[in-house]
């Protein structure tokens, strides 16, 4: 499981010229799944994301979490996080989980994010989405299950 975390001032996602998800201050999460991912990885990643201390405290130091600032989440499915461009110029996506399984994990992921009490909005899995992000900082962090993200 891979999650690209972006600290944002605001973010929204459009599908067929309709706004389907929108947040103000918080995190936009681009999330992708691979073979072997399960609820275990989701649980670990949810904890990591909501407790990640990347928001400024009163001294301008990144010391506060999403929970501390009462921020929101915009969660976007992103199979291209598993692109492999090591050979040639056309990326391969064979490491991205097939859509049937990925859809189930994405739904579990979003359900668990919402269960934390953090306001969570989403895109539409598999849709052609236009994601608008005002990255704050910019702060962008790459998280991957099975890696030392502690």
C-alpha cells in the first residue's frame, strides 16, 4: 500500500464537471494498493496518517497532527502510484492491484478513515478525476506499507 500525503490549504475533486469531494485545511491522500495488501496494512496506514505531525504549531514547527488541527481528508484512489518506469518510456502498472480487489480495499480504507472521526471526502474509484490541490508549504510525504514509516 502506498499513500502520497499532501498537506493542503484546500482541495477538491471533479468528475464530469461535478464537484464530488472538497475539503479545506487538511490532507489530500493519493492511495494505491498492490497484491498482498490487506486490512492490516490499512489499519497501520490510517494510524500513521492521522498522527503524522506535519502541521505547524504556534512556533512554526511541524509538530501538530491532523487531529490536533481538526483538519479534513480528501482521499483519492491512484493506481499509478505503482507505475514502474524502469524500462523504456511507457510505465507498467502490473504491480497495481486489479480494480475488483482495489475497490474493496479503497472502500475499507475510507471507512476506517471516517471511523477516526476525521471529516473525510473521496473521489470516485476508477473515474476520470480532476484533482485540484493547493499544497501548503509545499509538504508532500511518501508512505509505503512494509517500509519503516515510523
